[in-house]
C-alpha cells in the first residue's frame, strides 16, 4: 500500500502531461499558415491619391470616373477598329492610374476590382488593352499614366478596391509571393451613388496607344 | 471437469439465435440483390427544355433564348455566308470574372461557359469550332462578370451548300465547385465519378430564319 500511492500519482501526472501536450499541439495548429498565407501574393495597401510601393512597382490611383460607354480615341491596327464604342449592361468604372517601376522594366497585368462582397472583376476586354495600364512598359525613372477600365453592376461600386500587379515572370516562372498593390478607391455608399448619378455618357480613352 | 447440476438440460439449449439471424440476413440480402435492390439508382433523366427555359448551371443561370439562321454578305465580294446562331442570357453567379469559353470539339473538352454545351444535334463541324462572344451594342466581349447578365451568342458557320437545320438539340451540363485540398480548383463540369459530364438538360430550339444579323 505504501508503494502504490506514489505509482498512482506518477501515472496520473503522466496522463495529465500527455493531455496538456496534445492540447498544445492542437492549439498550435491555429498559428499555422493558411492556404492563402503561403501561396497568396504579398499585398501592399493604400488609399486614393497615395503612392503605394510594392517590391517591384509603385502605383498611384489618381482619380475615379464612371461612364455608360467607352470610346477609344484612335486604336490603329486592332481588330476593334477605329473609334469603336463599348457599352455595358452595368456601368464602366475608369480608374486613372500612374505607375513606375522600382528596378526593371515590366508590364502590368490586367488589374482586378475587388468589391465589398468579395467578388473579383477582371478589367474589361471591351477596350483595347494598349490604351489601358496594361499596354506600355513601366520603367524606372518616370511615371506612366493610363486608365484601368472595369465593367461592374452599379451596386458593387461602394467599398471597391483596385488590385494592380505586375505581369508574372518573363521566363514563364511561377513566382511565389508575387507583389501586388491594393488601393481603396474611397467610395462609400454616398460617393458611389454620386459617381453613378454623374456618370458620363461617353468616356474617351486618351490618344495614341 | 464437474458438470453443474442440471448440466444435461443446459447442453440441450444450443446457441441458435446467431446462426438463424445470420441466415435470415443472408437470405434478405440475397433476395434484395436478386430483385435488383442493390443496383445503383438511375440518375435523374435530363430535363427537356424549350425556348425561353431557364436552367441553373451552378456557376451560371442560363436562359435559352433562341436559335436562328442568319446570312451575311461574304468578304471581298465572295458568296454569302450562312450561320447558325444560338442565343443565351447568362448570369454569372460566381465570385470571379470568367469567359464565354468554347464548346468541346472532336473529343477535345470545352472550357468555361460554352464548355457546358456538351453536344449539339445535328452536329456542325468546322476547323476552329464556333465563334462564341458576348453581344452588346458596339464592341463584343468574351467575359462574363459576376452578377451581370450577358447575351452570349454561339455562332456556327454553315459549310457551303448546307441548309440550316429545322431545329437543334443541345445537351447541357452543369458546373460544381469542389473543395480543393491544397488549392482552389474553381468550377468544374459536374460528372458521375470519372465518367463523362452529366447531361442535366436537353434543350430543343427551333431554328428561326432571319435575313441579316
């Protein structure tokens, strides 16, 4: 009897230690990276008018407009012809962007509009890409000013953010943790409603590609 | 071994309950199997739809508007070209912009929205398949944006000398969004195990004659 008591206590202690370790192991899982954490891009964020510098590009959203139709100034040598008009059942959101490269020349991939409801709208293919931010090379030393054009239902405008990222590696490499810039367009409900009600009938994309 | 008192009486009570239960279960299974009760239940037959019908395709809500035959003057003064067009009203219910895609052709699977057009009867063959686009005033597009309704046109060029059919029948599939283990998979055509995509609806559209597009 005198020897069984400490043995029992030791066993109880062992069980408790085991339970504590198991709980700790399960709890540690909550610190593990989620799928988005280790495969998603690295995002630099900012607001309208701010210069947001990601690792390879700097981007500034300088203005936001809405329009019911988009007209390309002159777009020679494209299948869409000259001065073609694009229309939509929603509304066109035009974001004036300025971009520069921090190091190497590169191009911008078609931007994405991320809405409050979590939807992702790719930049419209109804306007000639050469006239948008995806057209020119972005180089170190000067700012390129071009627009990004989205086609969205008017109700999705409030709270929208634009996501701009450089085109993926030129060698066809898949880049982990690619940089992207996310800019809040500063559209609350009132601003979004004002933007829609004052939407221009036609927005003309500037000049030569 | 010393048998307890009344041992003879106990020995006569044989354990019959378990074998009997096993026999009954086996017989029941056998009868069920013989009557076809273990066969896989047949899939729901495809719904039969006509012009104007609406189908929930998972990723899209699709209205089958019409099918029409159109003629356009040939380029460079060539003979007129004839087309068979099928018109859909498509609303993207997903969270991301996707494309109109193309139907499968010659064993090659299609992709995006038009990938759900599994088969058309009669078949119209061409080298590059039909032209698929979003019709709008002005520039046509190829994108389907979330929450927006688009008019999608699938345009087949009819081979020279071939008259447009009186009607077309489309075998239409649906999309499902399986949960990926390590990464997002996105929308895929709904299939039975590893079989071909499931035909959810057969849509019959009479072909309307129309002079010019």
